[in-house]
C-alpha cells in the first residue's frame, strides 16, 4: 500500500507493544489460589485478554467454577487480582519484536506519539517505565484517565485535541476489535498487529486499514504530510 499521511500515532499497550499475557495469567491463577479455586490454563486465560481486567476476572472465575460469580464475590476477587497483578506487573512482560525499533523510527521521522490503553494508570505507567517505553510518548491515556475508554472514541479524540490535529490526521495501531471500533467512531485510520490478543479472534476479520507484522513495519507505511 502507498504511504499513509498522518501527523501523529496512537498505540495500544497490551498485545500491541507489550506481551503481558504471562503476567496477566499468573496474577489470575494467584487470585484463584487465594480463593481456593482450581487454576485455569494460562492459554485459556490469554483468550480473556482484550476488554479490561474486570472482564478477565469474571471470565476466569466462571472458567474455574463453571458458573458466573455473584457481584460480591467478583468484587472480592477483583481486589485480590489487582493486588497480585501489581506484584508481578513486569516480571515477564516484554516489548514484542520490532516495537522499540518502530517507536525509534517514528520519533526520528517526527511523528508525535500517544499511548492509549484500557489498562488503569497505576499499572500502565510503571509497566511503560519498567520496559523502557515511557519516554517515547508525549501523552499516555489509561483506562481511567477519562470518563470513557475504548471502544468509545473519547480517548482518541482527546489525543487529537492534545496534538491540535484532526482525527483524519491520526493513526491508531492496535490488536483488537476495541481498537478498530474506537478508530472508526473517531474517524482515525487503524492498523492492526496480528500477534496480539483480541480475545483469541483473528484480527484479519476486522475492518482495519492494514495488518502490519510489527510496529517497525507500521513506521514504514506512514509519512508526514
């Protein structure tokens, strides 16, 4: 495809820049252990990633017990999960191949960068810092930074306002239907990586502008106007 003209790039975190699945699954099984419940296969838990921690906890509990948890039990489990995840946050989480090189190329080319994730800020910022990615970004929008999160377009439009550009001048790079829906609602272009989570579904089924094998490949497909 010909190079796409954009002024800034927003990038998702889990499943796009960082492979966080092992730490997310580890925390889920630590939660189950504390609750006295059977563990769940980490590969199964990985298919629960993509719509936030609350969804992951609910689905993990249901998988372990065979039934949907009550609201009170879910709230207790969520509190345990968040404590356990905070303890293992960056134990095994690492950038995917091509991420650092892609970010470096985008910065060198003059693109302004934003990280837009549904992960809450108290996990997002330490994880970005621990993995050496934090300084690439002019703005970081977490799942609790604004009243609404992806797939709502609010975070994307907020980033556009921060950069002083139109949505049509912005690209989002993500790995899930949440990213695609947010980009389409905002009027931004969307590239998807094929290696992320997307709740176990193939991103090639989604309405993206391109499938890119890495962030470095994405950087080669964009240019400044």
